[in-house]
């Protein structure tokens, strides 16, 4: 008996050993005068008969699509005859050595026969060993007693013929648990019964309620023993089999791939026509966009290059960027070839499409060496836009890291790109190109990159220092060597020269997050009071945030604060508007989501750096989900203020940098230079500038589960995110007020399904959840008087959340059964709490509204 995904296969079988007559059983057993522990070969002739196919679920006659159906109507005459055709099994010491069947038989039928034979694998001594059966080559543990043998298969060790893939980040990935146990009962040395139970559970790490379970049961019972025919002589098993039936051939023990033809399935063009209206730009904040994206993705993965090109060339301009996202996310050889042929990187036109392609490559769930090789060739060829050239190299760093995490760090293309990125910063004197290579190294996180980044951290160019230090912050603290720590302390304490405030603040962050020593923490605390006014306040807030949020360094900070020289009223009463604050966005049994906001101002009241981070933690893994940094400099001349020390000659500049799901993107510049600033001032509309917009494949898990019964379960989990991140900056000299905003809009859909799709019946279950959310971060600064007023707001709107589960069964006749359930809820919005000083400031800024 086999129960799997809603199906029950009851098979009454006949098994004949060539030296004996057959014994009828459910499945079967036929062993006579055969000692499984003996070191000799045994060739058995087996046959399955009286086949019935029934539903495993208890349903009413109305909902039972199997009711009234015969085995022939479901299997078809050809398959049923093949299933009931005798086959032979070669045994040695209780283990299957080979299975003989007609090669022309359907793969599904041969797999079922493999499943029957695999039930009788056994040995009479306890111990562990590697064995091959229908589900693959696995480590098997036997627990033997006088009348019982328990066979436990360690499914996590199984090696199968079909390999799947999964998302590189455990936070976004899928976890699985599997178990397989066979209990064999003996009586007078003969197998009396064999019962197999096998389970496979898959769940989304971020929400374990979104889970599927495969349960497979087989039961075999000895019915009777009869005397069989005489033995057949032969020099080996193959000659004996041939003498009995020359059509039988050795077909192997492990299940083979079943190719199922989808009748009436839509073509890629049909799917595209059905979903394209859901992918318009205005729909990207709705759940229907990622849902349609996942539907299209499945179709793209089955399509040829020519089919994909046809769709690309017949797409409207408004939806084309979303189609480029989907084609690139498919990550097949056909889709990659199609998109590279469609896009012309030698032209400046189509910059949006080119960058969408590159960003999607960066977010690839399971990139290949071919994808990295394509970007390498692209970077070495003619590219019409400097921005695209920079994005190409930056994204190569992200692909490099993902391939190294997969264990492909030594493949030729990876080695070549690694050398290119490590040598890149020193190979050019063009400032933008140096930044490009440093950002690529920030994505790659190569251990060999630490010395390169350490060198540029002490650069006289502030942008180089900031990128290099923030890159070091992403490394495992174990890679921050004592030499690197000394360099960071030199920067913060300005032992050799003067640095910009944001560079020093970034250095302090890395020191505190990299297992600092007692003296390092003490020196940081002693510096408070001797720093520029706003930096004093920033460092004080940083220390207080470490204590309040109980970060790793908090115990050491408390120890240092016992010294009154380090911790006193004069030092800890510094005022200002700069701040650092961390908090929880969500805490569930599955995932913890945290945020932190760091704001650093200049002494004149203008924003110097605003840094917002969102992290997700699950399964002891951390995901840097989002980082949006806004930096400005050289704005003091606008308000006739005096720049801080070390920042007197800085060029006017404002820009935004984004890191999304562990991938650093190309920074965006609002303005650069005084003339550009003035032109933007008079033409500024207040409309936000887009940083990243598109469709991202967050979760991508695919595997085939070969079951001991001979059936195969296909598991697919995909999570699609439609995202729109924009940032804006408004500056009013008249009202002496500035406002910066970061707007995050997104919709997430995660769908998982497990299907048993034979060539005669299909059954499956699908689970999923979806949501839409908006998160806004707004900073308002009024500098009409000193001390200036700063109000930070981080708002989450009320958003919907839906969970779904559905089951499906389908017969060749076209009869189907399906059931669906869903649950909807509204998650109330909120304004995330910041420090008390901020609340008081906001009351003053919006005094009239309060």
C-alpha cells in the first residue's frame, strides 16, 4: 500500500522465485529456504496482479474522482499490462543487485516495480552501510533482533540522479525534514511482513506554517508458501534471465526520470497575454504583480530561446522592464541567451532595461558560471553608458560571492573575476572607477579583499574611505585582523591626519562590531567630549543604543563604564540632533526582523549622513534585507555656516546608496557641484528619485524527491517580491527647512507546492501566503535657529496578509478534484518607536498639528 499526496495505490501482487512457485500477497512476499545473510546469489521472478487505484482521503462519493474507475481506465491498457508483466530481481545477501524488466516499459511502471523490490532489502546483523534502492544511494542503519529487522534510511545522505537548487540565503530559503523506516517481521527465517513509512516535510524558513508534507506508506504481507518449479541453470544471472525471457534487460535499481507531457498546457505567449496587465508599473505595489511574476517564471523555465525572444519583441514599453526581470530570474540557458541577444549594451538607449537585467542577475537565486562569464565579457566589451559599466562590475562582485558560497570559488571564470576585482582599485586613477571596484569588493566579500579595503579606508578621498570601511563592516569579525583594527582606530582618533565625520563614524561602527578590546572601547568613550559637536551626540547615542539593544559589545561597554573617567555626567550629557537607534520590526517564532537608524548632522544643521538598515534573522542566519544611505556634504555655503573641521573644501554633493538583500547597488546622485546644486534647487519638484524598482525572485527552491515506493514527488517553492524604493530631498532656503524621505513599497507572494505527477495520475498540494506593505522614513530639519529641530518618522501602514492552501487530483479522463482554503487578516499599521528626544522634537516641529 502506498499513500502519497492524496493517493492510495493498493497493489495485490504475485512474486515468484525461479526455484519456487508464486505466493500471493499484498504486495507480496515470497521467500523459501532463502537466508538473507547467506553469501550467495538469488534470482527471483516477480509479478504484480489485481491492481486497484483508490483515493487515500476519506471523501464522499461525489468528491471521490476514483469512484467507479477501474485500474485500466486510469492506467490505460498498455501500462496495466506492463505493470502486471513479470520482472526479475537479483539478490545477494539480502540486497538488490539488479532488476530485470522490459526496457520499452513506461518509466513509471519500472519505477513501481523497483519500489516493490526495495521493500525486501535487509540484513540479519545490526550496523550501518551504503545501499542503493529505488530512492537512491543512501546510508542505511539496521537494527536486528531475532524476529524483527528495522531498516532506517538516513535520507539526508542520499545521492540521486536529479539535483535541484535552492536560495543561497537560509533566511529566504526552505528547510526540510525527512525520515524513512522499514519494519520487517520474520518467522522461521522467512519474511512474514514488511511495512515502510517515509515522510518528507518542507517549510518556508520565514514562516514555517507554509509547509507541505509527503507521506508514503507501503505494506507487504506473506499469504502462503507453495512449492515452485525446478531451478534453472546458467553461468550467470544474465544468461539465466535471457533463457527465461530474452526481452528482459537490467534496468538498474534507482528510479528513473519520468517525462510527462502536459496536454492543453498554455504556451509562453498564452501565459504572457494572461498576466501582462498585472505587471504594469502601477500594479507593482499589489500582490497580483508578484503572483503573476511567479506564474510567468514557471512558463519561462520551460520555454525555448526563440519563444522568449518572440515575447520580448512583442511587448509594450511600460511592461517590458518587468518582463526583463522575469526572463533574467528564470536563470535557464535559454532565458540568458535570449535576454543577452535582446539587449544592446553598446547603445545608451534602453538604460533602464539594461540596469534591470544587471540587478536581477545580482539577486539571482542560483547563478551559474555562464552568467558570470556573460557579465565579464560584457564589461570587457563596448558599453554605451558609464552607469551600466559600473553596475556590471558591481554586480559581478555579488555573483562572485554567491558562486563561492556554492563551493565554486575555484572555477576558471570565478578565479579570473576575482583577480580583476582585487587588482581593480589600483589599476585606474579615475575616481568613479575606483569606487566601482570598491563597491564590487563590498559585494564579493572575498577574504583576500580585506587588505585592499584596509588600504583604501585610509585614503584622502572621503568617498573611498566610506565605501571601504562600510565594506569591512559586512565581513565576519574573525576576518577583521589586529592590523585592520589598528587602521580603524587611527582613522577614528585621527592619529595621522584629519578625516571627515562620516568616515570616523563608520570606523567607530566597525570597531564596536568586531569584538573590540577593553582599551578600544575605553578610548572610544574617552573621545566623547573632544569630537565635533554633532559627532559627540552621535557617539553618545551609539553607546546608549548598544546598551539598550544589548548588542554583542554591551557587556564590555558596561565594564568600561564602571570607570568614572570614562562614564561621567560631563561626557554623557552632550546635546545635539544626531542619533542612533535600533528596534524590532517584528518578532515571531520563525524570524526576527530588526531595524536601526543612524543620523549624523554637521555643526551647521545640514544632514551629513542618514543610514537606515533592516535585518532579518532566521535559522541562525542573518540577512541584510535593506540599507538606504543618504549622504550630503558642502551645503554650509547655502546658509552662511562654517563647515566642521576637515570638511572646509568639500564639493557640494547629495546622493543615495542602496543595499538590497545583501546586494550593493550602484549609488544614485541627486546633485554634484555648486552649479548642479543651484540648478536643482530652482527646478526641484520634490518628487522622489527612484533607487530600485522591479520584481525580485527571493525564494527559489526546487527538488525531486525519489520515494522508496518508486514514485517521484516534485517540490517547488518560489517567493516573488515587487518592490519600489525611492528617495527624495527637499531644501527650502526661504523656510530654512530640509526634508529627506525614503519610501519603500512592496508586495510579497510565496507559493510552495509538492506534486506527484505520473503519466497516468496527478496529485498535489499547494501552500502560500501574500502581503502588501509600505514603509516610509522621513526626516524633517528646521535650521532657522540653533539648536535646530530634527524630527524623524518611520511609519508602517496597515497591510493585508493572506494564507492559502489547496489540494488537487487529476485523472487521465479529465476528472479533477480540488479544494481551497484561505485566511485573511489586516495587520495594523504603526509608527516605529525612536528615542524620547525625537518625540519631543517632532512635537515642536509639528506644533500646530499637535
